[in-house]
C-alpha cells in the first residue's frame, strides 16, 4: 500500500514539471513577442516624431524667410547667405538671424546696412547675455526712432532717425563695447555643441522640405 502513493507523487511531479516547462516556454515566447512589438511601436513613434520635428523646422525656416521677403520687398538672397555664414561662426541659428533681419528691414531697405546691423545685434546679444530677439528689438527701435533704447547698456547713438550717420554710430559703438563677442562664444565647448545642434537642425529642415506636401 505504501508504494502506490510514492508512484503517484512521482508521476504527479513529472507532469507538473512538464507543465511548468510549457508555461515557462509560453511566457518566454510572449515576452519575446512583446519586446519585438515594443521595439517596433516605439521605433515607429520615434520615426514619426522625427518626421514631425523636421516638418516643423522646415516651417520655421520658411516663415522666417517669408517675413524677411515681405519686410525687405526685394531679393533676400544676399541677406539669407549672410545669415547662413553667421551661423557657421556663432551660436545662432540662421532662422533666428533671418527673423531678426526682418525686424531691421522694417526700418532700412539698404542690404549693407542690414548686414552691419545684424553683426552688431549678434555681438550685443552675446555681450549682454540677452536673447537675439530682444537685442534685435533694441537695435531696430534705436535706428528707427528718436529714442536710444540702448543707452542703458552704455551705447551712445547720434544722427537723425533712419540716417546712415545714426546706423554707423550705433554699429561703431556696439563694436567698441562688444565687438567679436558672438564669434568668441562659438569657440567654447558649449558654443561647439550649439553649432552641432544648428547643423543637425539644418539637416532636419532639408528633410522637412522633402516631406512637406
């Protein structure tokens, strides 16, 4: 009588182990499938997110160029090339520079003057530690009105509103105080990282223009 329970127990153990192996195999298979599905899902989401970001970057670039064209009223090729060249030696993206140029173009239609004012604005922003839009507002208001919005920063300006004398006075005095600041900051580690981001942004813009209907 004592032998039978032992055999049953052994038989039961074997079946249980076999069943557990089957369950374990199913769990592993399910886990592998879930992992593959997860990789595919999040990979697809990453691709879609990347495409969306590229389209967004392309839209920002296009908007900046359209605003400049509207404000300047003639060919903007020279100004856009100037902005692209400044991106190569400063921390500022060309789309931000172009957007700032559109503000300056509201006060002067002289391409050379806009280029000089653009250089001064970048140095002012870097030297004072303010964003490019704020610096552009200060420069545009100072050139286009009788108020020197830059006086609190120690920049003296003379000449009639909108005159070449006023523009030259502004750019010269900004250069005396902050000349070379924009390019100097680009030569730091953080500057190099930002330039890399700007270059990646340009690549994203190109992809975005391809994807845009």
